């Protein structure tokens, strides 16, 4: 179990570090890249074009510079993407989220507002015909190394944008409507991965060029006939890799939750006992003096004599000269009480049954709140399990068992 938990922890850690690195790349690309919209405020057209030509061996200059002529795209898609990339690592960091819950919620609103703006900006890109395969490469240029020439790259980009929108909507629905922190977290991971597929595409583009340079020498992939298939294939690789790794992180997070639940949750055993007396001062040692809890059925304890039956007790009392004389009516009442007592064998059987009756309840590995209608039902999970569930949902986790169940 420990090995499995360490494995899931490593996967999630790698996923977070990769996310932070790609977000940093996005911010630097937008604000420092020569073709970024930030150059509307910082660089002259001549300076931007000179800087873009330095990337000419990787992608055409038009692909880098085209958004500079479309302020609507810059302000609705590119610049909001820098805010989105800046906030994503903080939104996903569990320590920051738990320590600054109020800030997490407010920055989350800004984060998803930026997502909505980016989607509108993508609509403007499509409306203006700024897709790379339509404006940045000559018609008839090979579009992919392995995909057919008729592959619909425009529709592939539409599907990626739709997945980005769907994952974001599911993340919002989970937290706003269902108050389900776990599902909100998983869908936010998918949403972030979909957005970072563009950053991952750049990684594949530069990796392609580096490999071609090693295999064929510098400049081997600098022609449009090589740049377009590299750029197009990298788009597909980036999107698929981002989606696949997000699903791996979600799977491992669910596995980690199940392992923690199996570690904390144990079958609860309830023993029913008809004996309501306080046993704390009684002795269980059969050899020691004094009355024992497990007294033989139908016998009583007499100091100096041990456990004796009722008949022997009566004979001992009658043989005791110091015993006061019992009136006849009291003897008759005592005899009636003895007759009303259940037989010794029946008493022994009843006691054994009540002391060995157990009830074992298996607790589920995952708490699905929709399955419970009352807070009282959640108390069966215990303090530690409820504390972990509250922490995962970003809620206060202290207090008594009833308070934690009610809060959850």
C-alpha cells in the first residue's frame, strides 16, 4: 500500500511541476515573445519584425506577428491567457488552496472569467480566418508527416476548444451547484491541461527541430515544407499528451483517495450486552478473591465460601447460629422469588448469546454525499475520515464527530 501511495504521489508531483513550467512558458511567450500582443506597448514594428525573423528557422514570421494587427484577438484571447497561466499554478497548489481559501475562491472567479474570454477570443480567431494552415503557409504545402492530406485541422482545433470549454463548465458546476470539491478539482485539472496543450505544442515544435538538426544538420527543417507538418503534428501531439496526462493524474488521485480510505476505515464491531452494570471495579481473575463479572449462572458469592448454589446458601445460613430468625412470611416470599428465577442452564445460554452477538459494518471506500440524507449517517465514518473529507473540500475540519458530519 505504501509503494502504491508513493507512486501516485510522484505522478501528481510531476504533473504539478510540468503544469507550473508550461504556465511560466506561456507567460514569458506572451509578454516577451516578439510576436506577442504585449509588443503593442513595448516594441516598434521594426524591432518586432527583426526579432520574429530570428525564429524564422522554426516557424514563419507571419505566424508570430499576425495577432499584432488584430487588437480584439489580443485583448480577448492572448492577454487573458497570460492571466490564466499566471493563476493556474496557484489554483492547483493544495497548500496555497487550504491556507488561503478565500483568496483561492476569488482568484478562481478571475481564472474562469479569463477562460471565458479566451474562448471568445478563439471565436474571433476563427471568424477572422487566422488559423495557421489558412494564413501562414502556402496552399498545397504538405500538412503532416503521417496524417492524411484531408485531415480537418480546423475541426481538430474546434474539438480542443470545445473540450476546454466543457471541462471548465463541469468544474464550475461541481463546485457551485453540487459543492463537490473532488470533482471540481478533477475537472479543473482537465481544463488546465486542455489550455496548456498550446504550450506543449511549442515544446514538440522545438523538439522536432532539434532532432532534425541532430540528424540532418542545421537548417534541415527550416523550409515551409518541413515547418508546416512539424507545427501541425505538434498540435496533435500536444493536445493528446495533455489530455492523457490529465487523465493519469485524475486516476492516480482517485487511487490515492481509495488507499487512504482503506488505511483509515476499519470494520466497526458493536457488541450488545444486556448487563447494564458498571464493571470497572469488578475483577475478571478467576483465582482472586471477591466477586467476579463472569459468575456461574444461578450461584451467589459468600465471603469465605466462594460461589455456592442457592440451596447450599440456604443450608449455610440455617446452620449459622448467629443468623437472626426469619419470620415465616419472609421465608415464603424468598421461596417464591427462587421459584420465579429462570433455570441455571437457560440463564447461562442467554448470557452467552448476549455476550457473543456482534454486528460488523463495512464502510465504503469513497464517501458519495448524494447517498446520505442525514448528517447522522456520516458519523459512522469516524473523526479521522470526516476530517480528511473536510480538508479535501477546503472546509473547517475540527470539532466533535456530530459537528464534522453536519458540516460535511
